[in-house]
């Protein structure tokens, strides 16, 4: 481990506390100058480290850099050994997870990037992923399950993320079927679950759950500026806290994919139940009213002709009532 990595680990474990330069040097078996050099490197990378004469070094509470050490320290004891890979820049955290899976990765792993050059969402759409203002994470999980479990892990993830946002920030969010998270009528988070299937057995040995949350992004490209929003002020809650909380929730769920208790929250948080929607079938738009969500996450609708249908996948738009 480099001095920089060791120092960051100790600083994250003692956030907002002063640590003596001499004690750090003794602990790492290096000179005080080497510690100071590592502090300067971390500062150059963006870490908020204060140096005070006679008191030492302190990682400030408001420091919001994503790091492996910063996430790990916030994970519960039983997840401390989760392999975590963090990057300044990736094409896509989902694509990195797929590459690792293709190279034989058998463990559950977490991949996080400060920026994505090719972040993508469902139906090949872009996911805008600017530097240091969002959360772009993918969990590769191996479950002992079938294809239908991929659908439930996606649905469960939207509840886990929505609850994490509300618990950590006090902000109310809603879920737009299937799994977009909305705040004040605009999208704040997208989830892309991809499964690598074994066709013969209908099993999904590797599931990649990709989550993108707009945290402090202020400006969006023209084409999404009317529909995207950010969490905004998170009252001192760091992105590492969201990542640790969400990862723990998904890994817990992955050990018990038959548990459907999250559906109660899914329905409570749904922004579509009772609403008039437009859904698309073979590119053709149809109107319907949403009557509920079934236990498998299917959207129960009633057509204008009074026919009851269940949509299992696809895109819908919610019609706003103009009064
Ligand atoms: C959607 O809105 O359709 C889903 C967006 C999912 C974006 C996340 S960001 C982390 C992960 N990497 C990607 O390329 N996509 C997901």
C-alpha cells in the first residue's frame, strides 16, 4: 500500500479529527516529509485536508471525494471485505463490471467512477455523468436465481435507493415505473440492470445493477434540462454514505431474492398508480389508467375499452392533468 493510500484510509477512519504528522509517520514507517508529500498529493486530487501546526492533519467533515477507503469505513462489519474499485474516469461502470465478469470475476464487487464518458441507460440512451457531481456505481452480484429474479432485483433497487435518499437527506422522492426515481417531478436517478444469462438453464449467474444519481449537477444538456434534476444540498451527507448505504441494501436483498416485502414501499412510492399514462407497444402509443402494481412489479392497467392488462416491461409517460 502506498503512503497516500494508507494515509487516506487513516484519515477516512478518523474524519474530522486531528492526526499528528509524527504519529502518522511512525505508523507508516516513513518520514514526516513523506506524510506531508502524501497530504499534498491528496489535496491536489481534491481532498479537503487541513494542516495545523502542533495539531496535525484533518480530513474535513464536508470532504465529498469518493474513495474506496471512504466507502469501506461506512459499510457494516459483515461487508467490510467487499471488493471496491474506484476510478476518476470510466466509460461506464456497468461496462467495467461486464468486462470483469467476462474475465471470470466470481465475487460480488462494487465499481464506482467520479465521471463516465459513456454512461448509458435503458434503450441505449445516454446517462449524463459529469465529473464529481453525481454517483455512478455498479454492483456485480451473483445470485442463485432465475431470470425473474433480475426483474425483482431491479424493482427492489429502486426502493433501496429511494429509501436511502429520504433517510439520508429527508427529501421525498417517488418511483416512476419501472425504476426511475423522481424528485419534484423530475428524474434524479436512473437504474440500469443487466444480466448475463445462461440460456440453457434460464439462470442469471451475474447481475449488474447500475445506479446513477444526480447529486450536485447544476447544468444539464439542453435535451434533458427540463426533465432532469439533482438532489441539491445533502446536509453534509457524503456521496460515500449513499454508496455504502445502497450497496449494503442491494447485497442484503441479493441473499434473499424471494423476499417481496419491498413491494409495499414500491407501491407507496409509486408516482403512477391511479394516473393516466401513455404506453408503447411496437412503437405505437396507447392510453390507459394505472390500477396497481402486481407482486412481480408488473404495471396493472385498464384500457379505455375497459380491458385489464399487465405490462411487464417497457416505457410509459405519465400524463399531467391540466386544470
Ligand atoms: C436509465 O436512466 O435508463 C438508467 C441510467 C443508469 C445509469 C447508471 S450510471 C452507473 C451505471 N453505468 C452506466 O453506464 N449506467 C448506469
